[in-house]
């Protein structure tokens, strides 16, 4: 009987966590051979969010932000995401390390 209660409680916790992940705002960033789209991303301040990163180009890319302590390397045609913890209002720089001369952007938390 205790095992059944533990299983039901565990399933309830998983459902709750799944609902929280589904409620998390998702923003999209496209990287394409040295071009960021958008180069300026508006994000909610004080709210955890997911940044979906998509490489639509023909060369590898590396999303990187030293301020956010995030980096992600993507092959051509690949996509992935990073979760950004709640930010205080301000601007947070990011760039494509493989195309640093042309691909620099900013996340603006408001």
C-alpha cells in the first residue's frame, strides 16, 4: 500500500513539473552563417525562460554568453535549447563564437 502511495505521489510531482515546463516562456533564436535573427531579444525580467536555438545555416555555430554562463554548439540544421534563470532588468550580450565578427546580439530583460 505504501508503494502505491509513493507511485501516485511521484506521478503527481512529475505532472506538476511537466506543467511548469510547459508554462515556461520560450523564445527563439536563429543562427545562419554569421547572422542572428533576431539580434535583439526581448525577455521577461524575473522569469525563467527557454531559449530555443536553431542553426539554419551551412556551417557550425556556437551560441555563447559569458554573462549568462551559457554555451551551445550546433551542427548545420541542428536545434537545441538552454534554460535561462530569472534575469534582473538589463542587457545581456551573446554571440556566435564561430562568427564573432558578424554575429553579436543582446537579450534585453524588462
